[in-house]
C-alpha cells in the first residue's frame, strides 16, 4: 500500500507552510514516527519511570503528547489533528512500556538471578502486542457502542480539535487554556506547598470529575467514605492492622466489584455475539462512523486480521513464558484468561473514572496464582507481568481510540502507530531501568525489609514495594485477601444484575424519558441506590481526599450543566466540547505537564 493510500483526506492539501512534507507522503509519516517514537515517547517514558521510582505511580502520557504533537502538526490545518493523534498514540505506547521498568527493579529487590536482556525485551514486547490487540478488540463495544467518556481521551480530542482549527480555537481558547494554566499552577503548588500537599490537591482528578459528572463521581465519594468508616471494623476482623490505611484491603474489594460487573458485561457481549451469528440480532451497518462523522480514508479495519494478531501474540507470550522463565503452561493460560477479563473491566473503569488499577490487577493475579498452588516468587512475578503490561497497554489503546473515534481518525492506521510504539518502548523499558539503578544504587535496595528510619526519602518506589510485598507473601497465604475479593465479586455481580434488569425495562425507560421526575429518579439510582460497580470501586483504590476531589468536580459539572443550560449556549462547538469538558480537559493537561516538568527537573537536579 502506498503512502498516499494511507493518508487521511490526502486529496486536500491544507498545508500552511510549504516546507512541510505533503500529507500522506513518506516524509509526512516519517515526521510523525520520528517525533512520536523518538522524542515525545521517550520524554513521557522518562517522566513516568522517574515517578514510578520516586513515588510509585505515574501520569499517562496521552495528554502531554497530544499537546506537543498538535504543535508539530499545526501547519497542516484541521486535518493535522489526525497526525497529532497518531503521534500521541505512539508516544503513549512508548511511555507506557517504559513505565513498566519497575518490574526490573522488583527482580533486583527479590535477588532473582539475572536473565538475558533479549529474553526480557522479547517477553515484554509480546505481552505489549497482546495487550494492544485485546484492547482494540474491545473498542467497538466500549468506545463506539457504550460510548464511555474516557476523560483523558476526551481531553486529548478537545485539545487537538482546538489547536488545529483556528475557528474552534477562537471559541474555546479561554476555557481550554484557562484550564491548562490552572492545572499547571495547581500541579506545581500541590508538590511545593505543604498545605495543598496535605489535602492532596489533584487538578487532574478534579478535572476528570468535571468531565464525567456527578452520576459517576458521587458513588466514588460514597465508597471512599464507606471504606474509611469501616476501617475500625476491618481492624477488628483482622483484615487490617492498627494504623494501616483502608486501601490496603479495600482495593481488593474494589477490584472484586469490577470483576463481578465484568463477568456480567462479558456474558452479555458473548450472548449478543452468538445471537448475531445465528441471525437473531441484525448485524451493524458496514459504514464506519465516529463521534465526528465518517472515519477518514486509509487501510481498512478487518476483524479476522485482528483476531489472528491477538492469537499470534497470545501464543508468543505462552512460548516466552514457558521457555524463558519456566512458568507452568496452566499458569500462562490462566494469565491469558485474566487478561481478557481485566482489559475489559479496567477499560470500563478508565472509561468512567480515568482510573486504571493496573497494580491491583498484578496483586490479584498473584493471589489467584497462590491459591492455585504457586509458591515460587520468581514464577509469580513473571506470570503476573502478563496482567500488568497487557492491562496497561490494552486500556491505553482504548483511551487512545476514544480520541481517534471522536476525531474520525483511521482505526487501522492508529493501531499500527501504537504497535510501533510498543516495539520501541519494550527496548527502552529495560534500558531505562538499568540506567536509573546504575545512577542511583539505592534503588537496588529492598525496601520491604527496611525499617521506617531506613526508608529512602527520595525514592519511595511504592509500586515496586507493593509487588514485592505480595510476592513474598506467596509462602504465607492471607485468608483475609481471599475473603475481600470474594465479597467484592459477590456485591459487584448482584449490583450489576439489578442495574441491567432495571434499566432494560421499557416502562422504566419511558418513565425516565418522560420528564424531570424520571430524570431525577434515574440520577438517584445511578448516584446513590444502585451505582455502577466500576464507579463505586474508585473509592477503594485511592485515598479519601482523592475521591473527594473527584466527587467535587462531578458535582460542580452537573450543577453547571443542569442549572445553567437554559441561560447559556455553547455556540456551534461540538457537543462534547462543553465548558466543563474543556476546563476539565485543560486541568488534566496542565497537571500532566506539571508532573512532566517536575519529574524532569527533579531528575536533572540529582544528576
């Protein structure tokens, strides 16, 4: 296929500057690949790795790469948004793979024998490819059919639309860039001002709440308050020790909630697929449509080809795991099954709340392996790596595709850019881990055996700490962890079944559509009575102040959009570029840029 055939709207040359390579040419795609793969991706990966080693969490690179990518393609006019989207997709894949460098640190902490670098790279590459394929496999359902919000994906879409279209930029500049400025200021202040740090100010969390609204954020607050109030009960039950945060057990309950709901959703999807194959459910139209209209021209998306891609890389993952790291075949097959569940469940969680609990997926998989008889920490680490990387990359794929769907970017071409990013990211992940640990030998010291006084202040490595802690517990299974997961799964199943039964009733749907009373009733059902398990789980993964910031953003958004809708119009902006979504997206972007800047400056200060 020629380069011209790959071009979105290649017949229209909207270049503002003649020196730019024509859209669709070899030079055009070379520009996108070089900037996304070799500049934006490594920059985001450097910041993500620094944050993982120093704190234990990282900010995804989608928004930051979207902003910088749009600057590169600014000269192409409105059609440049597609190139910027492809670049941010590739950059996010590079950065996401580099963030997995904490797995190499975990091996060092546990004193595991070294393995050939090429084997680690090959294993991570295969898992990343599998995650991308599974993530794309679910996008027609999660992105196009369920139309989940994906707050960061919406933020990137709004930024790219505004920065590449002068008309849109003129109408949205104050709200978008006002949000970015506030996000940068808030992100820096939260890191430097003690009072703001104490209340855990998070502009990106507040911004995500502004985007999704109170139906999603109120359940997050409710669950956070509930888990906080139950802390003494957890201590009495022996599930927590005195002084431990509720998150230490609540995240397992929360993950169980997601799993329970996911079982229902996957079952319904499979049922509908079988019905369609039998001719009982009309097949969808062959016309590919997006949130912005018809998808741009380019390579065709073919489901059989994607299924073959997933099958090939699943086989490659199994072969690498069994041959390189002596992981039992049954364990690799179990890991693949869990990937299918977690990429769906975590994807819905990301779509609703912007939260992807990848470390929780790792921990739960280790617990399940332990219940099945695993006692070798090394085998557990490498088997759980499948869940960590695949869930991270798969949900990134869904987030990125939500941006592409809104913009009308070509699905197949976007997927190819992500695959290229995974290839480079797998190579850099091992290298960046070795670089950090060689420069700062303290990163090699196992903090799980250190006293509180010995813990290094600069390098908390909380994610690695969590991984190593649960792996060392394989020899001493904790019944409380199993009970917490079972409780969460049970509650998640029951709530999701009740929600599906209620909302599928024609009489209830008519009642909700009839007027204010129906709308208010449905709001109370979603926010308080039968909240989505995906939204309700949020409070178990984060500290209570984070839930409160998320909830505050949702309440402000819903009040603004409901009470002010009659007095105010948004002009002729796209429907998903409302005032609250623009400001919320700006806050997320600003916070991401602040984190990137602080991370790079912190690293340079230590060199």
